[in-house]
C-alpha cells in the first residue's frame, strides 16, 4: 500500500511540474542547438580568414618570429587562438559538451545561464574582441613595432589604472584557458601557465602572485569585459575560492583584501556592440534570479539565422 501511494504521489508531482509550465529544459536544449550552429559558423569563419583579429594575430606572429626567432615555439602556440584549435575556441566546445549533463550544475537556472553565455560567447564579433588579448600580448612583445588593437597603449593604461608591469603575457593572467592559480608552500597563490605558455615565466621577473596582481593588474579584455561569457561555472568557483582563501589570510593579519574584479580597469577602445552590452566581469558565476530573464533574452536571440548573418557582416567589415 505504501509503495503504491508513493508511485501515485510521484505521478502527481510530475503532472504538477508539467502544469507549472517549466520551460527551462526546452530552452536549454534549444540553446545547445543554436550554440553548436554558431560554433560551426565561427569555425568556418576562422578557417576562411573572416575574423579580423584572428588574421592580425597570424600576421603579428609572423612579424615577431623574424624579430625574435627564439620565441617561435611560444608565438606559434599563441597563433593557435586564430584557429578552431586554440584554447579559447576549444574551451567553448568543451563547455558546450558539459552542458549535456545536468549534474555539472547546481540547478537548472545555472545550466540555462551557461548555455546562454556560450551562445553569446560564440558570437563572431564577441570572439573577435576576445582575441585582442593574445594579439596585444604579441604586440607588446614587439617593443613597439606592432600596434595594439581594441585597447589604449600599454603606457596609457598603466598610468590610468596605477598598475604594475607584470611582463610579457600579462593580459592572459587570470584567464583559465592559459593557466590557473596554484597555492605555494607559503599558502599564497601564484599564476601557473599551461604547457608552452610556461615560456612566459622566462620573460617575467619571478612568479606573479595573486595578492599583488589583484590590486595592481592592468586592463585586459578577459578580466574587464569578457570574463562573464568566457568562464565556466566550475572555473568561476575556482576563482572565487582563490579570492576567499586570500581574503581570509589577509583578514587574519588585520588587512583588507579586495577581489581583482571588484573594480574594472580602463583601457578598451573600439569594442563591438556585443561586448559593450556584456555584463560586468564581477557578476561571473551568479545564477539567474528568475526565468523571465531567459525568456526575454531567448525571444530576442532565438532567430539564429538573422543574428548570425548580422554578426558575420560586422566582423568582415572590420577586416
């Protein structure tokens, strides 16, 4: 009797949920489909040379290789970001695969927020802006021979933000596509590069500590504009844990410690409309407070063909 009653209650709950009209699973599935289409379009555009900053990145690498051939392995690794094999693109495809498993998220709101972010991040105009970071890394390594894009000069940014020069590759510090924050034997965190990017360590004055970087970092697209879209929930949790751990250490010494994302740095120029409307980097990792937010965004963005064609033309004009 008890078992039958439990089955009846389960059926009633299913009908109750259906009656509530929870359309989040349907929206998640639709965003997964649209994001895959958009990633396919972006991949083709990268292969066909239709993304301006990807083309510039390849050209910049070729120029700097002649100037500094000893950096060839590192430069070739940076150049992969101009393709569908680079860490930024493959991060998007990996995150999209993760959305197939609801267990990777705390609830449906977070899963829906992730697929919506991925759909936006795969927008060619937004991705073009994201490539300004590795592109400007190469520009800064050229000792002035190559111009920065979508950003004011290195010197002007440092002056405006009161920042410290952390050396080559500074724009990529904090971006989980290129490295991660590790905890040293002294309990403090430092930036550890992935793979070939570890060559940056030879171009800087010692390890980059999280505490110093947090208060003295300069502008970068990822940290000040793109972090909301280009960070997975898991990566956002890791960033929050690093911050909370450092804050606790400072607090034990009677000192205050602010998040590196508490204040955006000045430095962006000529960003796309898509980047200009991106949520602040400090809001990364938050879940949606209501389904209405996603309904309104979804109704606005669900016409993939129209939004994709507009974006494609916009990126081509920038060539």
